[in-house]
C-alpha cells in the first residue's frame, strides 16, 4: 500500500473533470477495437497459412468489431449528427483524429474483406483489403491506449507505456477467444495460441503498470475499478490457462473463450473506471505533481 | 495575428463579489448551475464547468482561536480567487480536438466553435486544469472564449469589465506579465512572502498560461493543479510505445500461426 | 463595504495600494475583513464603547488637533449649570421623564440660553422648538430626523472658555463623560483585546492632524440599533477632535442603501420631512407659516433663510395660488399629529385605524422587523396597493404567508383587497439617482417597460390626474385642486417628463428661467424651487446631473461628473480644510483656501463658504443668517457655525453618546444602572413580545446582514437565476465552537428561536464568526442574512429572518434594531404548524 498522502485541496473537490465516456459505450468500443484489430492480423496470417475457416471467422470478426465499434463511437458523441466533423481534419496531435482515420480505414477495409469473403464477389479485392488490414489492425488494437493516455487523467496518462501492451494483450486475448469460439476446433489452434499469448501479455502488462504507477496506480486496485481489474486478471489468467489445455475439448474451449472475452471486457471497464476514479480524487492529480516538483 | 491578449487575475485584491461570474453568464447567456447550498464557505457553484466560465473560489483559513487568550487578535485569511480557462500556450484541449472545433484566435486565445464541436469530450479529459466540460443537454463542450466576440468588437471581456477592484486585468500578455512581476515584488516588500505568480512562466508545462494568476497560497489550495503539463507533450513517446505494442501484436499473431502450424500437423 | 458596496470598495483597494491602513470593525469576518489590514471582531451593539474609548484615548493623552478643535468646534462652550450627565444620574441625562420615556432637553442648553424666552430674545438668538415644549412633540414625531443637512438651532454666541479649563465647558464635560470608556472596558464589553485596541488607537491618532486625515465609513451595522444615531454621534466627536471633518480624506461616510436612498431623504419618502430637510409641519406646533418658521431652525447660518426655502417650495407646489396673503398655501400642507413611522403605522393597521396602504418599492412582509406583525397589519386593511417588479410576498401573504401554515390566519378571513401593479424598473425609465456622495446622476431609459409595467412617476402623476378629476369645489379639496400638476407628457404611455420634474425641483426665478444656486431663492414668493438643496442641478437650463466628463480629463475632484448638492460641492464644510487664517493646514492636504489677493476662497472644490467672506470677518451685532457667522465658522448649516462635540439640542436621547446595551442583550450594562437606551421606542403589545435582557433562554447574540449576492428582501435577486444560484438558501453563520456546543453540522439545519417566532436555516460553520469573551464569559454570536422569503417569484425560497426580530426603535430616526438581538439555536429543522407555536410558547413563558 502507498502510505496516505498529505496534500491540500479545494474542499476535496477534483481538479480535473471526469472523462465523459460512458459505460458501456466507451469500454465496449475499446474492446471491439481490439477485437477487430487483432482479428484482422489473424485473418492475414490465416490467409497466408491456409487456415481458411479461421480466416473467414477473423475477417467477419474484424468487420463486425470495427462496425460495431464505430457505432458505439458515434453513440458516444454528444452530438452524433456531427460525427463526420471528425473527418474534416487530419490532426496528428489528436489521437482521436488519428484514431478516426485508423478506424475508418480499418472499418472500410475489414468490411470489404468480410463481404467479399461472405459473398464471394471480387475475392482479389478482398484479399488486398485483408492485407491492408495487416497494417491498420495492430494500430486499431493499440491506438486506443494512446487515446486514453493522451489526456490529463492521471491513471491513464501516467500509464502510457504499459497501456498499449495491456490493450494489445487484451486484444489478442479477445480476438483469440472469438477465433476459438467461432471456428471449428480443428482449425482453431492458432487462435488458442493467440489467446494464450494475449492472456500472458495482458496479465504481465497489468501487473507491471500497477507496480510502476505507484500512487497513481492505486485507482486500479481500489474500489469498483480495482474489483474489475482483479476480475479481469482472474478471468484472463484462467481463460489463458484453459486455452492452453483446452485442446479440442468443446467445453473447455467455450469456457476459455468466454472467460477471456469477459476478462478483456473487465479490463476495459476497469481501465475506464480507474481513470474516472483518478480524476475524482484530487490526490492523484496533486500529489504526483508535487512530487515531480520536489525533484 | 494581433497581439496576444490575456488575463492577469490578482487574487490579492479580489473581494469575492462574483461580479465576474455573473457578468460572464449575462454576456454569454449561460444556464444556471442549479440551486444547491454547498456549505463550502461562500462558494455554491463549486468549479468551472460548461455553464460557469468564471468561478470564484473561497478559502477560509482560520485557526481555532482560544477565547481565553484575550491578547490574540487572530490570524485569519479569507482567500478569494476568480478562476477561468487558462488559454494555454500549449493547449491540450486544442491539440486533441479531433474536429478542429477548438482553434486559436488572432488574439492568441483558445476558443470552441460551437457549430463544429461534435461533443466527443476529448478536450474535457485533456485539459490539465479541469476547465472544459460537456453540457449534457446539448452535448457540446463549453468554456471561456475570453469574450472573443467582445474582443473582436474592441471591448474588453465582460468579467474584467465588471470587476470592481481590478482583480481581473485584461491586456496584452507581455504587459500583464510585467505588471504582475511588479505587483509580486511590491507584495513581497510589504511582507507578503507567500505571494506568487501562477501560470505566467512560458517555461511551465503548458508553455505559459494566457490567463495567469497572483496567488497567496499553494495552487492546490485554490483547486488548481500545482504543475500542470500539456498532455500532448508526451504524445510522441506514447505513439512509440503504442507502435511497439502494435508490432508485438503482429509478431504475436505471426508466432501463434507459425507455432500452431506445427500443431496442426501433429 | 466590500459586501454591500463592492463598486465603492474599489477606492478602498486603491487607497490601500497607496499605503492606507484599513481596519474593519465587525462581529463577523467578512469579505471586507479579508481585504482589511486588521479585522476587529466586536460584539454586536457595543461600538459606542469602542469609539468612546478612542475619544477617551484622544482626550486623556491630549492627542486632539487643538487648533482645529478650538477654532471649529464647540469645545470651549460653557454648558448650563442645570445639565447632569449620565455619570451623575447613573445612565440618564437630566430632563428624563420616565412617564413618557422621553427627554426634556432644556437643561442640556448652553449657558445663558435657557434664560431667554421667545418673546424677549436677542436678535440672532433663538430657542428651538423642542426646548419650548420640553421636547414633547419633537421626539414623538422623529424631529431629530429633520436635521439631515445641518444641526438644530442653538445659541449662536454662547459663553466660552478658550483655555478649555472651565469645568462646565464642553471639553471638560467630554473628558469626564468618556473617562470610564477605557481599553479594559472595550475588552470587557466589545471583546476586543487591549493590544488590538492600542493598535487601532495608535493608527488613527498617528494618521490625523495637520498632515494626515482618517476617514470612518459606516452603514447599517451602526444605524440599526436603539442607539443608532448616537453611534454616528460618537464617531463625529472623534473626527472633530482629530480634525478630520471638512477635509480631504476625512469625514464620516455613510454608505447608503438602495440606489438613490439618499435622494429619498433629500426629497423624502419620510413622514417627518419636506424636501430639503425642512421639517413637516406639526398639527399642534405650527399654526401658521410664521409660527412654523419661528420654531423650526435657527436664524443664524444658512438655515436662517428657511423662509426663502419653504416659500419657494410652496410656490413650486401651488404656483400662482400661493400668495403672500394666504401664507403661500402653507395651510395646504398636511400636518403631523405624532409618529407616523412605519412600525407605528403597522400597529395602526392591526388596530384598524389605518385602512389603506400603498407599498411601492418595498417588501415589508420580508424586509421589515417582526414579519408576523407586518402581515397581521396587512391582513387587517381594507385595501392594499403593491407596486413592484415581481409579485413580492407583501402582495401574496394572504394566500401563502407563513401564518397560513401555523393556522394563525386563514385566507377566507382576510378581507384586504390587494391591487398589484407592475412597476417599471430603473433601466426602463429615466431620472436621477442621488448616491452616497450626494451626487445626482442622470440615467437614460434603456428600453421600454414590458406590458403594463409603468414607472412610479407615471403612476403617481396619472393617479393624481384621476383624483383631481373627481375633486369638488369643496374647501377640503382645495389643496389638491390648486396643486401644480402639469408636466409635459411623452411617448405612447404619456409619461410625464422626468427632466421637467428635475427642472421644477431645481426651481425658476421671476423670469421663468432656471435658477443656478439656492442663494438666489427669495422669501417673497418670486422664486419657485422644489428642493432648495437641489437648486443648481438645472443651472443654465442644462441638466447638470447628466454631465459625464471622464475623471481623467478633469481635476481630482471631477466637478463635471454629475452634480452634487449643495452647489456641486463634493466635500461638505470644506472651509475646515484651511486653518482659521484661510491657509491650508498642510500642503499635502490643501483643498480649499483663501486667496487674499483676489479676495476670495478658492481651491479644488467649490468652497462650502461664502466665496468673498474673509477669514477675519467678524459678524456685526444683530447680524442674521450667514452674516452672523464669522470668517472662521466652517459649519455653515449649524446655527453657530461650529462642529458639535456636544449637542445642546436636537437629539431625543441625550446630548452625548452613552453606551447602552441593545434592547435584547445577553449581558448587563456595567457602566450604568440604565441597561438600554431609556428613550428607545418600544411597542409593548402582544404582537411584539420581547426577549428579556440577560435571559438564559436566549443566550446568543443574533445579528442580521446582507450578502453581496442578494438584495435586501430578495424581490430583486431571488428571481434571478444568476444571483440565486450563488446563494441558494437561507443559512446562519456560527463558530465551530458554538456548532460543537449545540450540535450543529456544517451544511445541516438549524432552528433559530426568539420570542417572535421560530425559523430554520442551513448551517455554515465558519471560523469567521468567533466567540467573544465578554465580562468573563463566552458569548456566541450568530449571523443571519435576511434575503429570503417564502415566495416573491423566487427561484429560491427560505424562512424570513425578520420574523425573528423585535419591534424596537432608535428614538431619533425610528430605525429598527436589527443588528443586535438575542436568540436560541437548536440543531435540525423547525417544527411545522401547531407544533411550532407550541415550541414558541415554551420559549415565551420559560
Ligand atoms: N449586495 C448588496 N448590496 C447592498 C444591499 C443588499 O441587499 N445587497 N443593500 C443596500 C442597502 S439597502 C443598505 S442599507 C446597505 C447596507 O450596507 P451594510 O451596512 O454594509 O450592510 P449589512 O450587511 O446589513 O451590515 C453591515 C455589517 O454590519 C455588521 N454588524 C452587525 N452589527 C454590528 C455592530 O453592532 N457593530 C458593527 N461595527 N458592525 C455590526 C454585520 O456583521 C455586517 O457585516 O447596503 C446596500 N447594498
Ligand atoms: N433583519 C434586517 N432587516 C432589514 C435590514 C437589515 O439589515 N436586517 N435592513 C433594512 C434596510 S437598510 C432596508 S433598505 C430594507 C429594505 O427592505 P425593503 O425595501 O422592504 O426590501 P426590498 O427588497 O429592497 O424592496 C424593494 C422592492 O422594490 C422593487 N422595485 C425595484 N425597483 C422599483 C421601482 O422602480 N419601482 C417600484 N415600484 N418597485 C421597485 C423591488 O422589486 C423590491 O421588491 O430592509 C431593512 N430590513
Ligand atoms: S486551460 Fe484547459 S481548456 Fe483552457 S486552454 Fe488550457 S487546456 Fe484548454
Ligand atoms: S468535445 Fe468538441 S471541442 Fe471538445 S474535443 Fe470534441 S469536438 Fe473538440
Ligand atoms: S472572458 Fe468572457 S467568456 Fe471568459 S470568463 Fe470572462 S466573461 Fe466569461
Ligand atoms: S469581480 Fe473581481 S473582485 Fe469580484 S469576485 Fe470577480 S475577480 Fe473578485
Ligand atoms: S449594485 Fe449598483 S450601486 Fe450597488 S455596488 Fe453595484 S453598481 Fe454600485
Ligand atoms: Mo437600506
């Protein structure tokens, strides 16, 4: 435990405004982005390695993830009608602007890839699109970490090193899980491995992050966010473990896939909540800044 | 671009009359914040927000006075300070706005174009001072415009105009910085060692605030962050870490397929 | 001042920036204290002790500005041998009649004055009306209130002792009187430490004299007491002793209240006054014009021209009908028969003797003391007219007042016919405001009033026209019939021209042209003037009040910004800024001086002196009016030209201030057997029960006040969201110690009880209110702003603080004691309905 910090504040009021992103939209969007991004990469690899069924699943998952994610993003806006204003500008200093472009590309490409796959029309175009998502996919899975980190929210900003890995791991696990669940077990092998690796990365990144953050890591441990993060850890670790031993067991695969999905969702909900908590208590704003000044 | 204009808010002469707060609401036709007795000294509006672009903080600093000690005439302070958007040199809100709704004006101020803002709320979390806020009913983000409309009409901002004691001073930022230095020196000479400027230094985390303050205590006492940093300062590093993570994703998937090919054969 | 006069307070901030030291004396630490160099927490109602001790400090250490005191004050005057001080009579001055509770001021006179009778008095000497009648009618009709622009009449050339050693000279009387006002007493009664007192005493004396001046600023924290007028008197004595009157940076500044409340005493809404501080004729004292003039005011000084002022006023009102033969229609004026003040009128309503009531721009159901009595009165009227911007509680009490909740009133029993007439606000009409500095400032109309809203000028003018249409040839209607009532009408609503009214107030000469100074007014009916002190505001047919030349383009006095009465003088009695020879007391403080070469007074301001009267002028035998004042008499409205340290006549409660406890006080008066002001005005009636003094049932001091965020009874601030959100609820301020003692939680509720009623308020626990050690025990004070009411179109509502307050008044000006009463406080919300009445019964009867 970090010892109780001595600090002054204005009637204990927060210095910062809480993030406006609401549950379930925000965290679900983060989850879907991760799912879509890694699914795309899986689709590419599956294509190369001839895992046809898996490729099909991955293409569809990538497309659905991106489309649903974009839907949530729009729903999250204060004025959804003005969504297109996002694409008025291309602004490198704004991860949301970059993210919009990434998501737009990912959405379009994965959409094309999935529809050619399902309809069988213009397969070459679909293959090209899948190849392209090999680029946009990983970005879609990880840019969201920058999206959160590039704020004044202490628990997010200070975590900008680990968050991308946490999200990457979580995305791997999510996509792996969907791949496992929606592909005949015989073809799902790579998905299981992806899932296991994701679980490992997610767990390690989470632990490292909380350790390094010190006081600002506290919101990830306490209260509602702490509960979610702990749940995420158990689910992810358990899911990962199950995935590694599931083999062709239907039950174990299902359990593992669900656990990993739930874990990934818990991580996203936990991270969002931790961010909120870290803005609600002025301690997380004031104490680190003071300490920074002291050195 | 015209001269950069700014605010110097000298809290040592603020009388907490809230004329600035009311004038701002009148000029900008802002909604009320609800009618809640907060029991925090004379502050019942709490903080800056979508509907309060000037906010006067009240800090009572009194130590319990032993009544029996008749020689004690008490050292009490009642600090009052009118807070506002800092119009940062490096404005995180502006940096992160994905629509370009936030822009820098010819006066060097940071203003939201209400017709372009799509309410994404990114600026809300980006502002290191907790200034900007989304209004729930219309879904847009709002904050002080430094009375862009008035300035364009050659008028000083409504809050500064209304301030009876010149606690809020409006003018070219360079001049204000000079004036502020003099004022601090004067207060120090008068024995007010605790007087300090906040946000005036171009070397600080936001490259200097366009609205800076003379405070009589630590910033956090007034609800201000002690060492705010524009969040985008770390953006390149963030992208690097995210890039590494992206590569890892690609790598991990590749490894997975590579390894499981063997598995598939088995 | 920062709280209630924030715009004016900028000049205090400015003075501070130039090195001025600011002390703030207030029971609570307020926004003013926050900017002051030193805050002195004081027990509400004890300021005379503090000020008296400062006087004692000055006198005992001979720190007075002796040259000034000798030349310009009545310090050397010898007082009648009949005079007995409070020191002799244990808290009473001579002349007190316990039967009527009033003073006969004859024994307070200067020596020799009482020997004269009106028939056989020397020219230039006069006996004031109140002396003749033993003060009977004077006090009973707020006579003291009529001296708003000068003092009462006194012997102009009394016997003096310039060595100040005669035991009966004013200086020696003061020394004896204030000798017991010591720093120890200040500590005992005010709760101000000796060290803090010493700092204050040192600061004001070091900052007074030739080179420097000190100013005192007060408002209703000093006036709303049963000894309110004497608070100001105490400050006057101090300022005169220190030579701070009539000089730049000196004076005693009364910060006035409502916009143009100064205007409404100059051209009064007060029952006892006619425009320009001419007293309202009294039915039993003033049979005719000559009789009135003989009794009201002295013949020396500028009041010596009061015939010119009054005749010009009568001519303005009755025009050609006013002639020499008919006393210029003096008999058309209404007459007083006694006290027609606000609270007595309310009693008349309750008793059924007052049938109808106009309430314009006031909300007595919330703003006046004893809210319940107010509402009982309103409920017993035949008709009530309320003119306001919003539907204030005074107009709605019959359907939603607190007495309905307790069952004390039922709507169906209230027969009052209420007319609510919407009024135009200040931005919807033109006219002048007269501010605290006596500065008239003309305002244009910004926009038309909405709907049926009309200006008050419109209302009274057209009401007058309607009434006049119904007049008969009967003699009783003559005063109204002959009234000049013919202003040019403007615009769609036929608004009477406000500038025409201002011009009428300014007055015209025989040629019909606007007069330029009150010195032009004639007693023969050839001039007309609606208010002599305002004469000159329309000089040269120009609205001088509309002048707006920026300060930076003119001298520091800025004479061309608006127009100040009288004669555009910015500092009254400024002759005192020069020494008796007419030279500035110091270069630093040069303001007005005698230019011997040009043979006239000159300086930065308009000299408040006859411009050509040299400093060495000595009045000839038998001179009248200003001619009877010497070249060294700066206080030209006084009948002896002197600043009065001792007031031989005019006040209802004594020639000197003495500390009396508030009517309701938790402590005894250690100075005298007399606990409270013996002449205070009380209403011993069931509607106005009092808390007994030193009652353990009501152990706390309650003081009421304003917040910057609201205005008075709230009719103008509670309906405005931007103000209401800033202070949304009635709250009481209590110290952490009291909160702990009683069990009050910050943000929780408190119930406050007096003999009048029980109210509830939210709790603000704050170190800004602190317990004081008074006479060895801890006294807690509770602060309560008074802006809330149950309705009034308010976005925020709350209990009425004034319902707690007693009906007890200062005897001079009839202001209620709302700054210092006693109460009890309990945690939690108040009971409702009958339960509340039951609780009250317990408190009333112990
Ligand atoms: N914002 C605002 N401004 C106003 C008004 C308003 O309602 N709101 N009202 C206007 C009007 S009508 C008026 S009359 C003026 C009044 O102006 P002020 O007189 O300044 O108003 P108050 O707040 O009633 O009282 C002033 C102070 O007197 C203190 N006090 C109480 N008892 C005592 C005492 O015994 N001794 C001393 N020394 N101090 C005491 C109170 O704690 C309070 O802080 O303000 C005018 N200006
Ligand atoms: N407990 C306590 N009681 C007090 C005091 C205190 O300090 N403590 N202070 C006292 C003092 S100093 C004062 S002045 C009184 C004030 O008490 P009130 O005069 O009773 O209260 P206000 O709210 O000022 O009422 C003025 C009304 O005039 C209306 N109005 C404004 N402009 C116009 C206009 O042009 N025409 C018309 N017809 N109406 C208009 C407003 O809407 C408002 O309702 O309160 C007194 N009562
Ligand atoms: S203070 Fe916040 S809202 Fe204002 S310019 Fe800086 S970052 Fe933007
Ligand atoms: S809420 Fe509006 S102003 Fe703020 S970042 Fe989004 S689009 Fe820009
Ligand atoms: S500059 Fe204008 S918008 Fe900003 S706080 Fe002042 S009045 Fe409000
Ligand atoms: S207007 Fe000026 S003095 Fe009043 S609260 Fe605002 S900053 Fe302070
Ligand atoms: S409300 Fe009007 S009179 Fe009162 S301080 Fe403000 S400007 Fe002055
Ligand atoms: Mo007032």
